[in-house]
C-alpha cells in the first residue's frame, strides 16, 4: 500500500485523484490546493484530508506525491518533494525553462528519489500495442513516422498566455511519442506554423496550426501535425511506415455503431477530448508508477524524458523564429 498526497485539484488532478482512490494498492491521504473550496470538495470526494504542502510532505506515512498544479509550480514542488524523500509523479512539463529543468533534475538525482513524468499516451492500449508490434519487428525497420494530434477547439487565451505556447504545451506529448517510437534521438528539427484558428492566439504571440519535421542521424524521419481545431472531435492518429509494412493507430470513436442506408454509410465521430480518449491510459500510467515503486524497476517516463521533450519543443520554437532547421 502506497500513501499519496495530491497537489492540485483541477481537471487533471481530479483524474489522478479518482484513479488513486480507486486503486487497491494506493491510499490518498491528503489533497492540497491553493483554492480551499476545491481542496475541500476533492477531500470529501476521495475520502482524504485537506493539508498544506508542508503538512503533506512532513508526514512520514506519505511516500509519494502527485503534482497536478499549474506549470509554473512544478519545479518548486518537485524540489520540495525530493528533499522530503517522496517518490514523485508530475504532469508535464517539469518547467518551461530548460535551465530550471536541469537544476530540478539535479536535485532529484542528489536525493535519489523516483520521478515519473505524465506522458500518458505511452500507456494507451493502442499505443502500447503498436510499440510492441514495432519492437517485435512486425513491419521491419521504422523508416517514417507520422503523428496527427489535433484538439477539438482552442483553449482560452488566458491559458495560452501561461502555457509556454503550442510546442511546449501540446506538441510536447507528440515529441515524447516520437522519441519513444523512433528509438533514437532526433538531430534536427524544422517547424512551420501559422495562426489560423483564433486571432486571439495570434495576438498572444502563439500559433495554433503547425507541422514539425524531426530527422534522426540514421535517416529516420518523423512528421508531426498539430491544430487547435478539429470540428469532428479529438484527432489522434499515428502511422509507422517500415521496411516491411505499416502500422496504424486510428481514432477511437464515441461508439462503434455504423448506420448504413441508401443515403450512405455514417460512422461515429472520434471521442470528444483527452479526458475520454485517454481514460484507460491514465489508469495504466498510475499502475506503472505504483508497480515501479514496489519493485524498484523504474521503467516509466523519467525527468530525463521530460527534459528531452522540452529540448525538442525549444528547437521547434527556434526553427519557427529563424525559418531554418535547428540542429541539436
């Protein structure tokens, strides 16, 4: 049994809190949030107690924390938790500044505590099956990877302004998946992007429509397409082209019902957003973290994976600004 403290009771904190509360290997003892009503509601919902950061970290019974707070608080909470000797699960990113990320990871290493980054897509059953098939040589050697990731609608501009921008906020998940599937680090990044969805996003200095090309030393190529608008639902597709064939992940529909009449054939739209699409992934992600704590075999996405995904995001920003490919 692992005892957790949950930092942050917003949308993503609610997901992790519910999964911990439902997991027989876990006990959620504390919830922490700067907004007291949210903390009290979550504590009641998950049969936990409201606490401050200091109170939660001082409790010897707490051996792990879930950091689901605003991005700008992640690094400080990681450092505090590491000094308290707690195992750490943190939603992406560690921080938006690569130097701060490295300082933070140095503390984690010095304190010798586990740190798992919340790259949940690796734990989606479809992604996991594709990765296993690829590793088993089902399509030979990977030559070209194509990732489509498009949100159903743009977030509020207030979120955009503090998110770090499209590449650090949204594409970072795709950068992680690309690294995971490619099996090697990209050596060049080229980004092309526009603001086509929302004039407010453009005014905030961000983009909402992008294509990023990653090239590896071996010659493997990955192409990532992003948009903040997909009128038909949450678009999440992957194609792996290999020397012996192709692997695909298609969108998961709201239901498998297909209506066929003389007017045509109509299938259902993809699931609306990430909460629905990756519900199983969040549960598997927690299970991997818990199993890693129990066995000492920390095979989950690490702080190092968070750092490398952010480096790719930073390179994409630099490429967009310069109009040229950026070497890593």
